[in-house]
């Protein structure tokens, strides 16, 4: 498993790709995302890495101050844990930026949805409500009966009723990364992401997509070797072209000789036939 990212939701806008197709996208900003802790499978039972997000100037308790001093870290506002396969490759204090993802790949994002306060059954669960007239008074938008009689004599857990709407953790899967701004640490992701502006977004690789993330191309250390190899390839290609041209010329000359021989044979045959015909008439 690869490590993910913690980002802040900036807002939504439109984005035009190379084919000038309009997409509704969400802009996410990665702010001070650092490795602050890691766990080993042998010691803790599982391997993970904890990432921080943002900095804070609020007063912290003594235990947190001791932790920051021990690891030489700045006071951060939020943090989350990510399961990884190799936590040894991450050092405490290492920055994780937007280039952790690749343009064109799919990601899963998680965040708390916008809280809308206390809502009734019609708004919260899309109930139809009671009749508008004919004996219904004051309870037009109520959800009606919620249980049975003496048996079981209670309301079962999970019954759809009025209550708090929103402010729940929601995960949206298979969103495509359209662009990455490495200078400003911005991610342009296609589609809508739950949460208000400024909310914390958790980004990981898509679970339901079999995608292989290609590593960055490594430039050769010696450019002279690269130039020599390119020149050798050009020479070989030019030699092949010359050989093909010579073969084509030889084939054309051979075909011309064969055609001349066939025409000469035809003319000789016609002359023989013409010379034999008057002799047959005289006889």
C-alpha cells in the first residue's frame, strides 16, 4: 500500500483539458504535510505512517510539547494515520507534497459532509409526508408511526426519524486527477468532494482500480553517452534506408531486363510466322 495525502479543500471551478473539454473540478491544497510518526509491524502489530496537516500557534500540553521537541517538529493542527507496506522508507519530518500522485490516476477521497443541523423526516430521508387535508392537522410533515404495540414495546435502533442531517464521514471513490501544480502544491480532481471550504480531505489511491503508477523518468548521468547512442541509431537507420534503396533499384532493373527479353521473343515469333505463311500459299 502507498501512502496518501492530507489536503485542504479550496473550492470548485471549471477546468479545460488539452482537448478543450470542460470539467467540473475541485481544487485541493496540500499544506505542511509531514511525517510525524510511524509504526512497525513487529512492534505494534501493523505498519503505518502518521501525516500532519497545517501548523498551529495554539497552546499545547506538556506531553505534546515533549513529543515535538523529541522529533524536532513544529506544532501541527491535525494528523491522520495511513497504512503502508514499507514505513522504513519514510523519515520523521519528511515532506509529502502533491507529486505523490500522478496525473490521470484515480483516487478515493474522504471527508465530513456539510452539517445542516436538525432536519425533519421529509428533508432527511425524503419521506412523502401526510395528507394536506381530510382530517390531518398540524402534522403534515411528520414521519408518522415509529413502532408497534406492546410487543416489542420499543423503537428499533436505526429507525428513520428526524435528527441531525450531514456532518458524516463520506468517501467518494474513483475520482480522476486531471492536473497537479507542483509549485503551489495544488491538486485538480474531477468531480465534487464532500465538505465545506477549508475542510480536511483524506486522499488515497483508488481501491477498486487496478492501476500501476509509473515512476518518474530518470535522466542519464552521462549525456555524452546518450548523444553517442542517438547518433549510432541515426547511422544505423540511414544505412538501412540506403540498403533498401539499392535493393529497390536492382529489382526495378531486373524487371526491365525481363520485360525486354519477353518483347524480343514475341517479335521473333511473329517474324517466323509471317515468313512461313507465303510459303504455304505457294504450295
